[in-house]
C-alpha cells in the first residue's frame, strides 16, 4: 500500500499554513506538514519525504535561501 502524498507548507503567517493544511486534509488524502519558521523548515525538510512544497519566499528570516536549498536537493 502506498503512503499518502505529502505536502510541506512554509509560511511565516500561521493563518496561511492553517488554512492550507485544513483544506488539503478535508478535501484530499494528502498528509500536510506545516512550518511557520523557514529555519526550522530547512532543518526538518531533509528528514521528510515530500511530493510538493508550498512556500512563501519573502519571509523575513530567509529571503530566497529556502528556495535555493530546496532546488539543490
């Protein structure tokens, strides 16, 4: 049996991550991991197997470093 697809959501606005998580969990079979701090996301993403990342790329702590890191993975 295959595992559910996994989406990682990264945004410094907790309302955004909560809304996206709620939508996908209600209307799909996706597993959703959310992060409100891009530095924490960078630490944890290497441990996750994911199919899609939805990210704000203009976060104060990170700028474009998160995207650069993900593209190099």
